[in-house]
């Protein structure tokens, strides 16, 4: 079974989600959102068993990058790459964000 690695950028994404909710809504709502964030992490951890279950990321496929896949976990998109060394989660973001720009900034830098 391949190992699942959440990159530092993806870990930061989870913290940013919490911080955004706390700053734009309330700390109580951010704490409540931790349940959703925990579900996202559970979905990510399950990739070790079924790493090819996610769909190819359409925004990246349009650029000829077919090797990134995604899971939808609640309102979040989890973008990952399956390599021989394991599954690498590279981005976790609210699906309502401008994903084209976000993906370009993260993966094409």
C-alpha cells in the first residue's frame, strides 16, 4: 500500500482554511469547521488504499498535465499526485476559489 504524504503546502492550506473562517466569521465557527477538516484528512488518508479513485483535475488536464487527480471532500478539493514513492497531496482548497489561478501559482511556480 503506498504511503500518503501531505506536503507542507497542503498542511498550510488546512491551517489557512481554519484561519480564514476564524477571521471572517468567528472562532466558534472555525472550531466547528474542524469536523469538516477532519473528514478531509480522513479522505486523504484513504488514498493509500485507492489512490486512483479521484478524477483527473480538469484545469490541469487542459494544460496537458494528466497525472494530478482530485477528491472532493465537502466544500474542499484535494489535489494529489500518485508516484512510485507514494501519494503526495499538493493542495487542499475551498472549491469556490479560482482554482485555475491557484493551481498555476502552486504547481507551475
